[in-house]
C-alpha cells in the first residue's frame, strides 16, 4: 500500500459544507471522512428529575432530545460542552443556558459556577469518558443516562492518506489497534484525550488547538508543513 501525498483522512462523516473539507481542498489536499464507530440509540422510558441537562456532544443531543418520552419541565436548564453542541440544541427549538468552550477543563470550571450543588443529568454514550463529571466530582449531584451505544466498527481497511485525523479516543483505538501506520504517515488528534489514546500505541500526534473543524484542518496543514502563521 503506497502513501498518498497531500491527503487527509478524518474519522468523521463529513458534510458537503464541512469547514475541514473546504479549507483543505482549497489548499489542494484530498480529503476522506468516515467514522470508525457505529452508533445506535439506547431507549429510555423516563427522564430523571434534574435542574440541568448537560450535553457532551451533538450526538447526545440528537439521541436524547429526539427520543424524549415526555416534554422536559420548563424550569430545566440545558448546558453544552461547546458551541457546535449548543447550536444543535438551538436548532431543535430549545434555549441554551450554558455553553462551554469545548475544552473539558475550562468548561467544567465555568459550569461549576452555574450548577454547584445542583442535580445535573448527563445524557451520554455507553462508553463516555465523563470528562465534566469526573472533574466536578461531588460539587454537583451527577446523574448518568445512557442514550446511545458506541462500538468500534469491524473490517474497515487501512488508510493511505498522508495525515490521519482522529476525532475521539475510541476512533483512535479502533484504527491503531487494527492497522499499522505507513512510513511517512502522520497523525493529528482533536484534543488531549484523543492524543493520549494515540500515545498508548506509541504514536505522537499533532494536537488541534481547539475541538473544531477549522483547528483540525490547521493541524493537518501543520503536519504537511503548510500551517498558517
């Protein structure tokens, strides 16, 4: 298998208007996007009482708000880990009371100021890292609600792109546990947890400056020696 120069693979199913795709293709970089994780809903019959519902991802928003067995009480406030998650909440017709930066450390500290001592429901994946809950500990009353399952895909082929971009620890593990990297191939990671997953396989990635498609595209350009000043 031969390395394909000036190309990038990202472990995410990309929309046609994806910023990651647009930025890189404008620089002549071929882009391929496909998630290495399968997702399926986990039904829930009721929603526990809570002061807040906090979402870790747009996917958690879809699986929770799209499958509510009854409307949320009006007094329940909604929080999100970052802007893209908050945007989907708004698009679905709900008000967002708290929006984090997308970075777990800074987000946890800011959210604590709003939710200290309160009951917070976390709709999440079965294999969630629970990054906010772990940092807040006993400062809030945390309630888990599994709303979807996430499992590594099977039988996917190795990628010959010059840069491999992983968007979660589970995606990184799914790939690196099955395939060897090609000579000259480089890695980029969406954040420190994903970078740590890469390091467990002896690989050192470039870490994006923010959990956004724009930052991921810049990380690819950095790997290619073409980052913007």
